[in-house]
C-alpha cells in the first residue's frame, strides 16, 4: 500500500461484539507520519475542500 494512496485502514470482526470490547475488535492502522493535530476534528472550523466546484449541482 503506497503512502500516497491510503492513509490507513480499519478492520472489523464480522461477528457481533459488546460495546465494552470495541477496542479489542476494531484494530486500526495508520501510515507513519499521518497528519496529526492538537485539536479534535469535531471542534475545528469547517474547511471546504471544493470538490463540488465544477459540479452542476
């Protein structure tokens, strides 16, 4: 997997599991040197990515 293609991935068990066991059943891998910020994304100002700039919507 190239670092320019994928930031990482999450794997989930197919079977049902308890909420308290979430961390044991949803491993996450993120590429080295992935973007890190001091503030949680939910509390940051929204930055538009302009993906719809040329759309006809």
